[in-house]
C-alpha cells in the first residue's frame, strides 16, 4: 500500500478536467484494452473542494490482459499497486518529479459493478449541489480528524459516502 500522505483540500480548480483528459489520454497507448476513461472523484465535481489529485477510472475489456500489460502502464509513468484491497480493481498512481501524487487510476472491467457505483456518485453530486456541499463538510471533518494520514481520512468519510452512494445508485438507475 502506498504510504499515507497529508490531507490537503483546495478549492475547485477549473484546470482539473483538462489535467484529467491529458493524463487519461496517455492510457490510449494501451489500444483496444481501454474501453473508456472516466474522470471521477472530487476533482470531477465542479465547485467541490478536493485533494489536488486527479482520480481516473479507466474501464478495460479484461483485467487479466491489463495484468499481462502491466509494464506498459508502468512505462507510461504510473506506479502499479495491484488490487490494493479491492477485488476486481487495479490501482496505479502518478507522481510529479518532486514525488507529489498527481493522479490515481482505478482500473475496472467494463462489467464491474464498481463502474456504475463511481459514476452514480459523481453524477449525483454534480446534479445535487446541496449534497456536494454536505460532502465538502464531511471531507473537512475527516481532514481535521486525520490531517496527516490520507488512509485514515478516507476511512473516516466512508460511512457518509456509502449512504449517499446507495441513494445515488437508485437515482442513477432511474
């Protein structure tokens, strides 16, 4: 598991979608293995404060083929972490020259239920600004509890996310 990093929340930056497109564009070097690349996470929700780390969800035709092409992903500058605690995912990170994390990749197969879960949460926050504001308050609460431990920060907001996710999935599928 990558070491925990300090939790820094910054105001929404209008350059994040372009950064996501640029970083995601690198993955097209993997050819037909990539079905699509989605910008997810807080940096994908306009107006929402976030850790300045782009979360991308590349959807692939096959995780076993992705595993065979692991070195191709590494050659694109990403560090490979494997499943990292989530069955059916391949997790990779991208850092800048100073070692600051810039992006995280969450690879899933196109038929994975995690794809709809992530898209539902993102789209629900985009469509419900009051929920996005509540999420920002939850993120600040978790950061204040764990300012130097990104893993504990994530754990601290997990129950809130799961509750909204179930509502979001019903809304998304309607």
